């Protein structure tokens, strides 16, 4: 129900205000199962991609979207539930990943489109990061469904990470590649080397479609590194600020001491001058 509402209301609004474009829509089959593998630049990807697809796409979404407290959390949960997204716990709880894969396989077995962001999280800086071995490759090899690479273009400019209100005047797009057939590996979903090979091939196609710079580390590691860099830069800034304040205080104290010494010297000179004058003014018989 909510999905139809989004297609009838949200999709036209996105087209009016952002005029998103799409290339390669013919690569999405009119029926039958397929896996949509997309890069992930912005929270707005979850709006633009379903809005521009003719068929419904069921994505895996992090569990935080479904259990965040407050009004914003409730609205977010309602949206993701409404469009049929599957919550996945990324905290490392045992069995959570397997449950997500079983849910994804069920989507494929119903003949529907299953969507996944192989990077596992949004890119922190617009670059394309290493795909995680897991949901994408395992579902593809377990089901034999074709994998369709998708590149989101400029959505991070529409809604940069951490920004709630989108930027208008930017025209994002979606570029869809030709389906990739991995049926030659079907049944080998427990072979980690095969899973890595499949994932890397998909990521290469996404890189080719998006034109992004590829970084061979996980996006989560890049986020940690960026966070550490920010903390280190902030600590260095505070240390520099503290050193500057200390130097300024030392300079002020030195200037104060210098002024006090000068005043003392001036006082001594005045006293000497007064003594000399008093001596000079004494009568001759007192000298």
C-alpha cells in the first residue's frame, strides 16, 4: 500500500523538483527475478531508485532504520516497512546475516527484484569502496538470479551525508548496466574465493558505470579512518590553540614584567634625580 502511495505521490514530486534521469532501464527485466546491485552515495538513494524503477525493488536496510526512537525514527521505520525493505542487524549478532540472506532468497524465489548495496554502507566521500562478501554473491549463487549493476549519480550532491534538507537545483541520475550471469558458479556459495570474485566483478561494473574512484578498502574502515583523522585534526587544532594561548600568556607576562622593570627603573632614576637636586640645593655651609 505505502509503496503504491510512494509511486503515485513521491515519485512525481521527485521528478518535478529534481528531474532525475535514467539510462539503461531496458536492462531491468519486465518480469522474473533479478538482483539489483547499486553503489550507495546518499540516504536519498532509497527514494530515487524505487521511484524511477518500473518494478518494485526490495532492499536490505540496516536495523537502525526500524528501531530508532523518536518521531523521526518512527517516520523512517514506517517508510522502510511500507516499501517492503528487509531489516538486517549489522552489529554482529549471530544468525542475523543468515536470516537476511534467507529473506533475500525468498524474494528471488517469488520472482521479484532484490536490491543490495554491496559496500554495506554509504560512501563517506563519494568514492566507491570494496564490496562486502556476503549477501550479494551468496544470494546470486544460491538462486542463479542475474545481477544487474546500477550506478547512482550525484545523489550525494542532492543530500550529502548528515544533511536532512536536500539541495534543489541538482539533477541526479541512475545508470543501469547489463545483467551479469554467474550461473557458472551456482551451488558454490560457500566458496569464499568464488564469492570474492563475483563481488569484485560486480563492483568493477558499478565503477565503470558510475565513473567513481575505486578504493580497495571497506567503506566502514574508511569511515573509521575519516573519523580518526577528524579527531586527530581536532586534537591538533586544540593543541595548537592551547600552545598559542600559552605563548600569548607568556608574552603578556613578559611584557608585564618588562613594563614593571621599566617603571621600577624610572622610579629609581627619579629618586636619584631628586636626591641629586636636593644635594645641589643645600647651602654651601651645609655641604
